[in-house]
């Protein structure tokens, strides 16, 4: 970032130098001195070649010199001062800065750098059960900082799981699915990682991803037949796939495993009634 700023500044300085240099006013003086030097040198060559001055050649040489004299400014004219070019220089600076800000995404870079600085404190706060919960903007900043952290530590299983949960909280299904998928790849034999990935697929995926999540949930159900979260997600997956008989079966199995007086029974009874009505 700093190197890019230095390069842009050098290019801008070079452009301003090119803007001012042609108006330096030294070109005519240098040209006169060069013509005089060439004239004297040519006179010496003529003297050496012929041994004596040749008036015709000298006159011709003088005529050539006169035709190459730069025109003098009229008496009423004033030479262009450098300060008169200041508006053009300022316009060049403004246009250059505007083009740089528009094409460099500097705002995103500054947000990323800020998230990197705040990441340790935000991570500590989210891990502290006695700390105040993070606001939505702080959660988004934590997500950005965590992404940067995971680029340096791609095998951090807990980091990918946290990023997946942040994705669900921020309604960022793509991030949740990608993060939980990476965690599942790192811990393929961990039922918790498999369930998190399947849940993200069912909750935030498209139709193909929902079916993939259902396959993972069925595999988990075979290994953990009494898992209430697995049965609940199987019911949700069946509803999203409009497979209402399967949803009825999953809800009935879930209801049978809930103890009497459980606060969730009422909501499940309503969902079961709706699924039975759709299944008819």
C-alpha cells in the first residue's frame, strides 16, 4: 500500500515537472549560445580548408545564422510566468487523486486494516461470557479480521467454525457454507463439524446444497439416532424439499424423544400439524 502511494506520488511529480519544464524560458538562450559556437567553429574550419577567408561562404554562413535566430517577443508582450500554470497543476493533482481513489478501493483496504487491528480485542470479547455482546457492525468487523487471520492459519479448525457461525448471524450464507465446509474437511470424522456443515447447507443453500446437507444428516442419524438437533434439521430439510411425509416422520420421531413439559413441544406440534396437512 505505502509502495503504491510512493509510486503514484513520483509519477505525479514527474507529470508536474513535464508541465513546467517547457516554459522554463532557457531554451532561447541555450539556442543562441549554440548557434554562436557553431558559427565560430565553422569559420575556423573554412580558414583551415582554404587558408584564407572566403567572403561568399562567410556571408552564406551569417545568413544561415540569422535565419535560425528565435523570434523576439513583441514590446507589449509579457513572458508567461510559472504561477499562471498553477490552476492546471492543481487540476492535474485533483484529477490524479480522484482517479486513484476511484480505482484503488482504498476504502476497502482501510476497513481491512482496521479490522486486522481490532481483531484480537473483538475475539477476546466474543470469547468472554461476562463481556457485552458485540453489535452487528462489530460482528462484521470480526468476520473480516477473522478472514485475514485464516489466510495465515488455514488449518485453524476453531477459527473456521467461528467464521461459519458469524456467517449465519450476519445472514451471509455463502460465508457460512464455505467456512463450515472447510472445518468439515479438516475434521471429517467429527460429528459436530459434520452437523454444522449440514445445517448450513440446509439453512442457507440452494436446492442442490439442501440435498447434500440431507445426505449428511441421514448419515449422522444412523450414527446418532437419538440426536434431537439432527432430527430437527432432517425435518427442516424435508420441508424445504417439500417432502412432507418425510417431514412428518422426522417431527414425530423428534416429538417422541422430547420429555413432557419441554417448551419446544408446542412449536413442534404446530409444525407437525402443518406438515400433515401438506402431506394429504
